[in-house]
């Protein structure tokens, strides 16, 4: 007994040590997701060490934005665990994925039933069973997914057997007709009327004295390692009645369901849930990646489950279990590390192939970052940019140096200057020559400071939003841009300006900030010169006002006002005139507030607008430098969050202390109700 335990203990220790090595290796391959890798490894320990104890699949959910490496991590994990040949990946956005999954698992079950394996259900959001309009649907192939997740057991009629069953049934009918017509079969040869046989078999083959290869091929799916030769030997021993009986048995077998059991599976659910990652649709390359990362780091499991309710029934969500790992978006540091690693990999590959070492200057990293990073799309655009800007030029560069130099060279130094890629060739640190190649820097050109009318308008517009955020909400944006590479946006203000918690006292202030762009244009350029670039701002202001009034209890009547289509609840309707009149009044008063605030602080507004016009980009530090010259005592207001301790905590503590003071005054002769009245009056007077 002790020897068995010792062996078991050694085995477990070895497996755990192996997982630790895999964890360390994965952390070197993937950046910024150490906590995800750690959680995955910790979760799969029981499955990897003692899979025999598992009686249903272990399900791990990975949610995140596109291009963050979710699928790549799982593929690499399977490879490092030695499961490359027991790894099955299905894209739930493709047709017939269910058929392929059934067939694959059926074959696995035939040879390796009861063994652990890894199954990946990718693009899981596409398996939705609830449409956007709230109606339920469930494609037939999706049903297999829920059975798989629930118990790891499936009932399956192999699709090739189903097809064969139809052929077998038709063949049975024809053999029966042959028997009725007195046609006999001996040693695969026909004895009887060949013309009748031709009609029964619907064939024009000239060689009708024997069963054809097409006839015999019907039997093949039901025999191990089948060959036409082997089947012909079997059939040659049977007469027409025995052939009919064999066909009858095979037909029953073809219709029989098989049990698929993969309870020892590790199943990864991978998906992009737009309802949780609602910044997914923003393709602006000038959005700060670090802001995206910060937002995604705050997404919680309850938010994921709430988002899943828009696509799946509660019973289905429960089958996904509680292991939900949320991928953060890539930040600037992660992108830059990926770029550096990829450049080093290109250099090493080039050296092995040519013997020439490439040193990439930091300017190359900067260019790839500026041209290749789309924060909402992850690494895919980055890799294509690396290929286009760097890899595609290396062969030509090598040929140009060999053709233009009488000496071999063993090192290249590559840098970017203006819009050119500069390559300096060296032999033993002696410069042999320089080559220049034009770089197509489309995004960089789109970001160029043109100091034209459009930029003047955008500078004033975005300055209006930013200044009002500081004046009315005591918040400073992270980034302000007056020119972007985006096709639909001239500029933007980004950062945590608005709290996730809305108070009544801030409603008009928030609306004023949203209208700050058009108000600033009217103030600086005149009302008649204000442009039509504020449509999205007006939509947001309108939606926020109506949502606050109709849905969030912020109007004079704490009622929920709804219409048949929820999305249209954020536009005005005549039938809800009274409640909408309050929202309309908020918007009008908010615009007046914005106008007054900007007019009273026009110098501040113009200072910000001028800086945006001159340099196109302002950071938070840039803004702080300006605002402190106008308001030396300005202090940014803390956001309300799970960790904040601001005015709400202060008010609660103060009122609790007041209550305790009243009780300690020794007015014990008052009744309980009188004491509460006194306390209530004191607190109300204080407020």
C-alpha cells in the first residue's frame, strides 16, 4: 500500500511540475495575460493529473475582443501538453460544424473512448439561440453542443451510415425484385434475364453477368479496412437470398445510433460577446489602446453572464459553468513588446537564411505601432503591417546590396526617416553603402497636421467638450485629438469623463458636456457658421436625457416608460409628451448652461482649441498644464467605483455620526418616534 501511494505521489508531483513548466513557457509566448494563463493552468490541474476522477467535461470559457490571442493560447497549450493529436477545434460560425464534430468524436470514441481530449468551440457567440429581436431559434447542429457541454455524452447516427442506409435500402428493393423475376446470383454471376436485370438496376453497363463494383461498394462502410477485392470474395460465397439477408442486417446497423462518450474532455468555449465588449465596433486607429485595456480589465463575470442572456437561454448559460476568464484588450506596452519580438524573429530567420544580421532601429518599432495598431482589432492588423512595411522589402533589399557592392556584407541596420526606410549595409562594422525605400505610411499621412478649416472646426469642437468636462464635472480627459486617421471621425475626446453612476444633480451637466462641441462652434465661429458634425453628440444627449427620464427614475415621476421596441425608447414620441417634456427641458437648459460656462471661460476654451490646432493631440498632462494656469486650485473629482470612497461615503458616515450623537445626548425620556423625528429634522436641516 505504501509503495502504491509513493508511486502515485511521485506521478502527481511529476505532472504538477510539468504544468508549472508549461505555465512558464506560455507566459514567455503571450504578453499581458499572465493572470489568464495562471487561471487556465490552475483550472486544468485535476483534468491533467487525474482525469479518471472526471465524470463530465471540464468547461473553461474565454471571452474577449478579437485578435487578443484566445485561440492561439489554447492551441499552444494543447501542443505543450502533448495533445496535438487529441485536439478538436470547431468554428461555430461555419456551416455544418455539428456534422464534423459528430464524425470526429465518433471516430475518437471508437478508438480512444474514455481518454482525455481537448475540444475547442470557437466563435461561440455565433451559436446564439436567441435572436436580436428576442425570438428563440436553435439550428439543429447547435443542439449537439448543449448535450456535449452537459454530460459529454451524445447519441449519434453516423452521417456516412445514414447516406449508406439509403443506398442499402434501394439495393435491397432491387435484389428482392430480381428474386421475384427468378434471377439468381452464384459466385457473383447473374443467372437469368439480363434485360430485366438491366431495368431493375437502372443501369446501362454492358457487363451485366456479374455484380458491379458500384453494387459491391454499398457494403464497404460497414467493414474494417474494406477493399473491393475483399468484399467480392465475401459476396462470391452468397446467393441472392443470403445477399438480401446481409443487406437487411446492414440496413438495421446503418440506422442504429451510436453512443459517443467524451466525459474526460477539456472543453474551451471561446467567443467575442459584443454586449459586454461594446467598444468592439470602434475601428478608429487613434483610440488609446491603454484606455481599451483599462475598460476591459473592469469587465466582470456577472457582466459576461448578463451579456450572454442576450444570446442564450438561462438554462444554456448554466451549462457553461462558472469558469469564465475575461481577456483584457492589448495595451501600448503589450503591442510594443509584440512588435519587438516579431522584429527579432524576422531578424533571426533572415540571419539563418542569409547569414546577414539585421538590427532594427526603434524608429521601425514606432512606425509599425503607428501604422499597425487598431485597438479594437488586436494583433491581426499588426502582423499584416509588419509584413507590408518590413518583410516585403527584405528580399529586394538583399538583392540591391549584392548587386551594388563588390564586397560581402554581414549586417544591416534599418531605420525610418521621414517616409523612407533606410538600410545601411556593413561588413565588420565598416559601412559599405546605404539604400532608401519609400514607405507607404497611410495612417501617418492622415494624421498630419494640415491646419486647415476642418482642423480649426474640430479643434474648437473637441475643446468645447473637454473644457466643459473640467468645468462642470471636474474631470480631465485622457486624450483629445483634433485630427485622426479614422474615416468617420475628425477628432474625439476620450477618458473617464462620465461616472457609471448617474446622479440627478449631474444630468444637466452631462448633457451640457455632450453638447459642448456645437456650443463651442457657435460661440467661436458664430451660430450661423456652426457645422453639422454634432449629430452623434445630439443623439447621445437625447438618448441620455430620455433614458434618465423614462427608465432610470430621474424625472418628477419615478415610473418606467417603455415602447414595444426598446431601442426606440431613446427617441421622442408624441404619446409620452409629459415625461418627454421634462427631458426636452433638461436639454434646453443644458445647452444654456454650456453656453454660459464657455462664454464665461472663453480664454480657457481658446487656449485649449489653439493647442489642438497647433499639435492635433493633447494628453491629460497637457490639459492639466493649461487648466492650472486658469484655475490653480483645480482638483480632479474621483470616479465612483467599487474602490472609491468619496462624497457618498462621507455623507453616510456623517449622518450615522449625527444619529449616534443624538442618542448620546441622553434624551431617553423621548419616545422612539420622537427621537427619530428629531434626528430626521437635524439631518434635513444640515442638508
